[in-house]
C-alpha cells in the first residue's frame, strides 16, 4: 500500500513537471524555435517576458517582471540570477513602486547569481561574471566582473554566426 501511494505521487510529480514544461514552452516560448528553461525558474508575470531562440534560463533564476524583460537569441541566464524590473522610490514618503524595462542582447552570458536592476540594457556578446551586480548599461563584446567593472573590453569573438 505504501509503495502504491509512493508510485502515485511519483507519477503525479512527473505529470506536474511535464505540465510545467509545456506551460513554459507555450507561454514564454510560443513564437521561438527553442527555449531551454529549468523547471524551478520563477517568473511573476510571464506575459511581459520575451525570450529569443535557443536561450537558456537556469535553475532558481528570478525574472521579476512587473516591467518588460527582453532576452535575445542564444543567451544564457545562469542559475540564481535575479532580473528585477521594479523597485520603490525611496525618496517619496508614499514609497510608490515603479518599473523599467530590462533588455539583454543576443549571445550574452550572465553567470551565476547576477543581479540586474530596473532599466538596464546589456548589449550583444556581453559576459557578466558570477555574483556581479549590474547598475549601468553594458557595452557589447565586453567581459564584466564583480563589481561589474570592465574586465576586458572589445573582445574579438572567434565564433562565426550561422
């Protein structure tokens, strides 16, 4: 009896995982060729998230999408990244919330645990190192490291676009 109950819950969890993956494909990636996404990615308002072809969203990444989030093609958002499109106006006594769009270009890589504030634009071919916080717009073909200062500018990419 215990084994049958366990089998029931195991079957239920696999059905849940399949439904979650189908939901992600149909809502987030409905017009794109392929979108890779881990099951445990948190998104608050997925209608405001646009993900390009062949992009990857890692485990426990948070897309706090009160504003729009646009992610380009072939981009990797690694595990535990936090893309935050909203914040509060701390200088106003009523503490209102505001939101701004986050844009991440094509062929970018945000390594583990990167935090991106509202209104940021990360241009194409950009790498952001692990545990960095992005407070300014980032140039293309550059590598940024914590605390998100330029590590190596204008990298020549050897990969050919197909």
